[in-house]
């Protein structure tokens, strides 16, 4: 008899095979859902609508209790991104390097410590000596006003100045007007997309900086995991079947990129994509989007350390604390 599971994830190219039926989950009667905004999936998972769902790492950790876990993580990382590209500045504020962020007012998308924010605050502290308490923080929507995510715990550590953006105001407008000196955001500000001379990226050559970061650290920063409710996690066969299916869906997409290289990726619209693919394989290897604990331990433990250091989780957790025990050997 199949186990019924409600499963939700964003419709990435590497999860598409789960939605269209090319990959099925052994022994599971899966009902898949997605949403236009991935944060909607997070909210519905936290509110109890799903058995298995994608969660941002910080969203998972803010609701994780190591002594009484509502759910555990699978080492499936459907969303990852280098985040030096997520820092933007007002060009009139005199910010020329990360060191210039000390003492500044910085916007942050959605909540204090969204996933790109945790990564960049950690990197700024580790590599440039700029810690969150040296700055003032304003939380809101980047290109559209958004309400507070009141369905999620929002701890703010003592000694850090955090306030919400005025109602009806966007962080992009505040950045362009000089009310913010800088902004860390998963969304690219509209003013930057439109080429405004008043806003720019802190790292204009972010791809060069991010590639150097990977060479030095081996970290391709994960943003999200797939979480499974504790009741479902009690069944090892189900846990392993769900994990295998996500791996198979991802591997199908990776295999297509590799096979299409022989045809210069003629199905892709992006010019010079084959050169980019070749360069990326040279740097990241054949499994450039790895799942499993072994390939991601350094990156996950780094995020867990950042989350703890930034006052967003009280204990310093490790992979052994958050991942389903049956998959720790992956």
C-alpha cells in the first residue's frame, strides 16, 4: 500500500520531472504542489499543509527545536546561489568596498536574516570584519511593499538596530533616494534592472568575486532544503524514496545539459552558453549541484554557524542535528 504524501516545491527545471511524472517516488502516492512565490510554500509548510516541502534554510531553522523537532531536513538543496551579487548600494553614499558598510543603514528583504542576508552577513564578518551590530537595518519589500511575515519567528539579537520600512514604501525606492546606503536582497532592485545611475551593485564584477570565493572555500551557498514532517520521517523507506526521487529529477536535468553540450546547447537561448557551461564544469566539477550530506557538510555547517553567530538560533547546530538520520551517510 502506498503512503500518501503532500509534497511542495518550486517548479525549478531540476524538480520538473517530479511534476510531469518522469520520476515517481517508490511506495508513495505523491500529490505535488507549487506556488508563484516560494515563500508561499514556506508559509504553507509551517502552517501544516504539507508532509514534505521546500523550506529556506533560515525558515527551517527558526522553527526547528532539536529536542522536539516538528520536521527534519532532507539533504536536498533545490535552491543555491552565490550571494555577493545580492548586495546593492546608493552610488552617492561613498561606498566603494565592503569595509565602507560599517555605520551604514542597510535594507534587507522580507525579514532580518533572510537566506541571502545570513550568507552575506557571515561573509562580511568573516572576510571583511563587518558585523551586523555595526550597521542599522531596515526590513521590507524590495520592489513591492510586503507585510511582515508574522507566521514565522523573527528574533533580533540584542544590540542590533532593526526596524521595518514605512508602510507602502519599497526598499528600492529608499535606496534610490539615499534613505538607505545599501541593500541585501534576494530580488534585484528595479532601479538596478532599469540602469538607474543612483544605484549599483557593491561588487560590479560579482561573478569574478564569487568564483574566487568558491575556489577558496569550496562553498556553493545553499539557500533551501527539503523538510519532512516528523511523522513521515519515522519511515526510513519513505525518507530514502523521497530523497532518491529528488536526486533522480535533478540528475535528469544535469544529464541533459551534459548531452546538449555536443550540440552547442542549441535549445538554449543564451548566447555563449556552452562556454559558460564549460567554464562552470571546470570550476565546479561534473556534479555542480550536489545533494547529500557529504558534499554539502562544509556549506551547511557554515550557514549553521552564521545563523548562530547572528543570533537567529540559540544552539550551534550541526548536520547531525538537522538532517534525517537515515540520510547522514549520503
